[in-house]
C-alpha cells in the first residue's frame, strides 16, 4: 500500500564516475522504485513510469540530457484515500564516502552521519543541494517560481538523499509544482554554484543585477565599512570613531547600533521603548546621522518568552506582553503544540510571518525605529530555520502545514519596511539582512555572509554576488586574520564589531588586521572596484590548502565569544566584469597560486598588492603567482589575444 510519504528511488553510484556517458547509462539502468511499475514507456532519452494500485496512481517522467536528468511526478490518490500531505521524491541512494553542501547562510558542509533536512525558503537561500564525492558531484535543484515550501536533505537511517514536498491538508492530487533536475559535475562546489546561477537566472528566479538597480543607496556602491557599535558607549566618542575610520580608510562608514532593546540584545518583538529612553536615543542618533547612515538590528519574528537570567518582574512583563498580543494564536504551531526553542538561557517562540498579525509586525516595528531617527534597518533572525516542520495553526489563513505563503509574507514585510521609510525619509534608506534568498533579494540592499569555520564555503554569495553583494560581515579586530581573509578573499565587503567600552581607533587595530583592511579598501577604490562590487564570480582554483585550527573571538547573535575555527593559508577567487578577468587573494601565509592559462594564448597580467601595481608582464601558459602573508593582492588579466 502507498503511504502518505511516497518514496521513489533513483539508484546508482551517482558521484563516482569520470565519464558522463557511463554515469547516464548507469542512471538509466539503475532507476527503480519501491514498487515495480505497471507500465513503462521509453522513447529516445525519455522514460515514463506508471504505478497503479487501489490507493493511488503515480506517473514519473525521466528525461536524460547531455549533463543532466530531469524528473517530474504526479500522484492521484483514490477517491476514498486520505489527502496527500507530503511526498519524498526523488530518493537517491547514498554511497560512502560523501558530503553535502546546503545553501544555508553561505554554504554548510555536512556529512551524512545523522539525518538532516533543511527548509526552503525558510532556512535555505537557494532551492538546491549539492552532493559530492571524491571524484564527482551532483547538484539537485528545482526552479520553482512560486517558491513553494519543501525540504532538501538526507536520511542516514534509510541511506538516501532527496526532496520532501509539502501539500495543503485538503490536497487530493499531488502534482509537483516544478520539475526536479539533477546536474552532474565534478567535485568542485564552484562549478555546482555556477550551474545553479545560470539555471536560476534563465528561469527568472534571480533579481535585477545590482549595478542596474535604482533603489540601492549610493553608500553601498562605494563599498562601505560597517561598524557595529554598542549603544551603551558614549555617542560622541562613537561618532568621533566613525570619522576616524572614514578618514583612515578613505571609505564611508555605516554605523550599526547594537543593544538598544529594553530587554537587551536579541530580545525580539517586545523591544521598544529603548532601555535608555526614546528621547535620549533620538539625540544620540542625530549625532550619528551627521556621518551618514545609522541603522539598528530588527529581530524579525523571534519572540522572547522567558529568560532564566531575568528577575521575576521582567519575566512577568514578557508573559503579560505575550498574552496581551494573543501570542498563543499568533505563533507558529507544530503538530504537537506551540513551537519554542532555547538559546543562551532564553526561551523563544516565533510569531508566524504568514498570520495576519505576523504580516504587519515588521512594518509596525520599522515605523517606530524610523520615528526615532534611524535611516537604516538590519534584519536579524530572518532565516527562519524553525519552519522545517511548518505551521499547523488553521486560524492563520495559510496552507497547512505551509506553502509559498511564508516566502510571500517575508517579501511583503520587507516591502512594508521600505514603504514606511519612503513615507518618512527622502531617499538614502538602507535595508540589510542576515539572510538573503532568491525571493527576498530584490527587496534588500545588502546582506550578511557568515564566516567562521572551515566547514563552510561561500556557495550562496557565489550565486548572489552580482545581484546582491554582502556588506554586514562583522569581524572582531585581532592579530589572527583568518576570518578577515575568508571574507575579503571571497569578495565580501568586511565590517568591524567593536566590543562595548572599547573605542579602538584605526591606528590601534592589530597591525596585520589593519594592513589587510588598508589593502582591501585601497584596491576597492581603484582596480578592484568593478569586479568586487558588480562582477560575476567564476570558477577558479579549488586550492587544497591546509586548514589550521585557531581560537578566535567571534561576533554572532550580538555576542562576543571564543570559538575554535579552521582557517586556510589563503583564500582566492576569480571575477569577471565587462570581458575582463581579475583574481584576488587574501593570505594568512605566503604562498604560490598557479593561474591556469590557455596554451597558445598570450596575456598581459598586471599584479597588485593593495592598490599598488607591482609589475606588468606578458605570459603564455600557466603563471605562478606569489602572494605575501597578511596582504590582499590582485591579478588583472587583459583580454586574450592569440599568439601569432
């Protein structure tokens, strides 16, 4: 009998073949299901499988292309059957060893040791999953312009990877809203990211290119430095500090004021009036605005319910606010009751973004912040990884458990914020976020990449950079530049997080940290600008540099803490803009990078450290590029010419 969670398996050792033709033949031969098909129609490179019994009729279409396999599925339950709530399709058998790259935040690398499922469009920025092995890889993607709710992941218990598709509770048919495509490539994640970007752009999933957008504040086009400053600090000292950074690095500074919430940082929905009082905050903001944009975090739909570190009267106030705003009916509800989670001794619940109350929440809070004088908002906690299991509250008006309504509600909330800003501010308003996905990227002006472990790769920014470069990348000044080289070497705009009560002037930054920033911003003001602000990242070198573990100070969730991170010797990336190619490298240690060139072609190469041109040479063939430790370097390749 067919269960509510249909599983159709596509078998075969998909990641281990060097020859594409062999791989495709293997797939064609190895396709099987938990049930023998009743009918099987084959024509050219297309297969139609039909499964029938008393419970349902299932049609599976398979189309083999040169470098891909496209899958479609339709399920029609019998009239007396229960509604279909979810389908797992396809289910691809996993063979060891392998790992998976999820496009969550940037790109999280996970080995299939325990089952992992991540929600799109809640937690995943892109609708894909990259499965790789030592000698090959496979990109699993959809191109759903409706941005429907689904899970990407794998089951370690049943040893398969695939997609789980959700349907409304009263759904009697289960046509998948989009086809699923498997792209076969090598082990390199950059190639998988390039395939996804090309396909997503062709399907209309990505927004207008960054350089062509008319709503981007001018300051972002200048590659600003973002300073995370404590609201507890003296505002006059803070503003003097921003002026020093502007002068030292010759770059505009965006101030991001942390910790003004009445219950402390990351306290969620009930955060105004500010702890220091509205009038005082207005006076302070007036000082910051003399230097440009002043923004503050807005913590989206996360709702602080209780804190073990709070006195009883504060927790009483939180509970009163929760009940006064009908929290039990407005929060995400799972199958077994209201969803909640613990973090830093605090208990949080989540307002459902697709409920009527949740849809109005961000616009309402943004209006209050703008009335205080802020001309920028940095959305945090907007990743919504807590939607993995959906929301089952029928009073919210969305599909059960939840479909495209979640992404639509998030996008609508961002539009409400911008509308609130346009009503109160004449231009020059900034909307940034911790999370940027395909659906919401068109409403944001920039976003924050996450750097801090060797178990991540910049998969998401590879795809999104030319559409939405990242800038809110807060790094703690320290002598070990490991996190800074990951940020700048990947093409992201760095930021600085200064601890409370610290007024670290630029010339007092750790020397290696300061020099790397000086190199980066001087390059960004000259030869690197077009590539790193508007350019398209292209597959470059998959450098297998040794990772070293270091204990570094990290700024995450508005908290400074020590963390053991894995750091490469250097990070390099390749960029294309207007027919030209540039390589950039940020190095913790000196080393040599081999730049591959086409045989029989002569190139003119300009080599830079910071903004300084070191030399210009002509080469034919591969080039050994020496990079210096603790420096940001570049290599600019002229248009190719054939050797006569």
